[in-house]
């Protein structure tokens, strides 16, 4: 498949406009100067027993007495899990877990998973650590050595309920290049200042956000035109979208997985003489155009997680498979 050289990112943190700005405002628990980023996440779990809601484990309260209402608790069973979706992609240093003050051995053997894969509720992601034990009502910390991800899961293979009274995730935003953050038809997007070829732009969006942006209808198109006219930095003549054509056919589709029911091509060109990568003009008529995939352009990322659609898989010869 096609690919191109990925530009190197600096390791410095940037203040990115949009949904991530709130992490700089957090106060509370810190480890080695790092903030507990789970506090702004969204927690879910395999089931809920009583009032042991998943969100109790990221409420900032390390009270280990279950009946005080600050612990998560699933129903009994095999393969229980708990998950927090962080507000962005983080380089995670340490995860600390506070155990219940009763039945402490229930958590023994649980796996801490970190990654960006939503399949199987996030339980297919790489393992940071396996919990051998946590003292009764105590807190244990696990070194994850800078693993990168947006999902942190605790998966319990044993036939026990999973109960945790606090899960703290300490890390830093895996800082992307500066971008212009805004909203299009209720969806958060980032117009990225860096210029990449189409495949690297796709991987960049999937690494740091969610996917390349898709235009679902006329309202999306109109609002996107306004965004491109208001971007705070100069744009290339075309910017990449998640617009892709089958290599041996004339059908175009969206990489985020939505149906391609709306189009805004200027003309219909014979597909055999077009590039399989598409973008949108940044001025004048804002038509969609095919463009050589290897050219470096600005691009637009969709930053919201879309749980109701399945992204199209894409493989590149220049990117190792993990």
C-alpha cells in the first residue's frame, strides 16, 4: 500500500485549542508532578452491582469503604472489566489503584491495559501490568513506562466481581502539532498546521485524535467552509479529508466509516486517471478534489470518539504493524 516519510514530532507540549485545554487546569493528585488525567475521563464497566457505578473510581475520592458510595463494583462473573476513556491520547507514566477495604484478593490477577483500540471494549490493548495483589484498603502504583493510549482498562479474568475505589492515571498529553480547534455540526475537529501526505495524515489523526474528518451532508460542508476561512494560520490550497477511493474502482468512501451519501465534486473524472486520495479546496468554491497521495498538505482531524461506526482499516508499507 502507499506510504510516505512521517515527519518527526517534537517532544515539547503545546497548548492545543479545543477539547484538551481543560487538562492544564486540573488540580489534585499528582505523581512526580504529573496530573491525574482520569478525572476528566469517561468510565464504563462490564456491569454494575448496586450503586457501584464505574464513574465512582474516577471521582477523586480514595475512600475504600464501598458503602460510602465511592467505589466501582461489577456483578460476579468471569471476565469483568472497567475502562476509562481519557480526553486525549496520553503518554502514561503511572497508574495507581485503590482497593476495597473488604475482599482484597478479588482483584488479584487483574490486567492493566493501555491503548487506543476500542475492539472488545478496549480489552485487546497491550498490558502495562498484572496486579498480583493490593493491600486491604490500600493503594498500589504500577509503572507503565510512557505507554501511549487513550483507553485504560482493568480486566479481571477470574470469576470475581471487580471493585476499585479509585483509579488514577498519571501522564502527559502526547502532544500533537499546533492546530486550530473548532466545532463542525456538533463534532469537534482540529485543522492541523503540520503538512503530511495522505496516509501519514490519517495515522496522525488516529494516533492523536480519532480519524480524518468526513463530510456527512450539506450542513457539514457549509460549516467546514466557514472553518477553513477562519483558520488562524495559512493553509495549503487543498487540505486532506478522510476521503478515499477503492484502488481498482471508482467508488469513494469515508475512512471514519460513515456512508458517503453526500458529495461535492466539481466534476466526475474517469477514475482510472485520478488519485485515490481526496481533499477539499480551502477557498473559492471549496470543491472536493482528488490529489496525489504523496503530496504534503494540511489536514482536518475528527477529535471525538465515534462509537457507533467502525473505522476502515488501512495499512501502509512504511508503518510497522502493532
